[in-house]
């Protein structure tokens, strides 16, 4: 499954609004456009037109991830997602996926904080468990990225498509350059240890110690 960037944003908004503002869900095209273009809780910030949103919703419908809703008295078509049914996800898993769709790669801690408006996770372990499930589905929906220099925690990203390049899985994270860097650090530590031993030996001789 490979969604466009706009389809990803629209799908994320549908999941988010169902959980955070159920009184205004399903959503009209205008409401979806506003949700896609809002400046908070979004990365990147975008400026989609109504036509963009309609085309994205049509694309999601063709892929079995969204449906139209014809309610009594409704003057405009409304739309809802069917991600939980189509992909067999729980509400917690859908919440995790929505944050990744709307905010890009996130750490476990960030996911827990940013899903607080959607559902409740008792602990970071609960989030990690949902991520594990999303990674182990028949067609994985999430992957863990290799930590970049300066980062303390690994981040996770969705695998539903978009313009971003795929992340590198942990199994492929050790490159020859990385291995070389590790070898250099070990060699440096060994040199420092040898210098310390020489200093201790000199001090023992000067003090007349025979240890």
C-alpha cells in the first residue's frame, strides 16, 4: 500500500478527529481541508485546496480506507475512515498510526504524549507493544529508524507511503563505516589503558614498591 502525501494527511485527520472530536465526525470536505491545513500537531504544515482533499478522499475510497456517509438532513457529503476494519487495528494501534501519519517519525515517548488526546496508554511499554504489533502485521505498517548522531532514542515511522524516503531498519544499521568507527574507539581506549599502566608502573618504581 502506497499512499500519496495528501492521502496520508487526510487519513491521519480522519482518524484523529474521530477520536478527539466525535461530535463533528464524519467530516465534510471543508472540515477535512481545515484539519489538513491546521498549523498545530502537524508536520509539515501544508496548504491543500478543496480539490486536493477531494482527490485524496477519492483515492482513499478506491483503496478501501475511507467511505462516504449519507446522513439524513445532511446537505454535504461526509467522509469517514475504515482503517480499523480494513487493517484489523485496535483503537490504540490506530491512534499510534495517526500520530505517525500527521507528525512524521516519533519516539515512543513522543507517541505516548501525542496520543493523549486520542486514547490512554498506561505506560511506555504499552506504546511499545502496539508498535510491535504494527511492525509484525503481514504487511508491516511501521518500522524503527536507526538513531542519528545526537539522538538518545530511536524513532518510528509509518510505511504507508508518502514522499519521504524509507527509514533504515535496525538489522541494516551497521555499515562498514560504523564498524570502522567502533574499531577506532576500541583502539583509542586500548591506547589510553596502556598509557595508564605505564604511569602506574613508573610510580611504583619511584616509590620502591614491588606489587
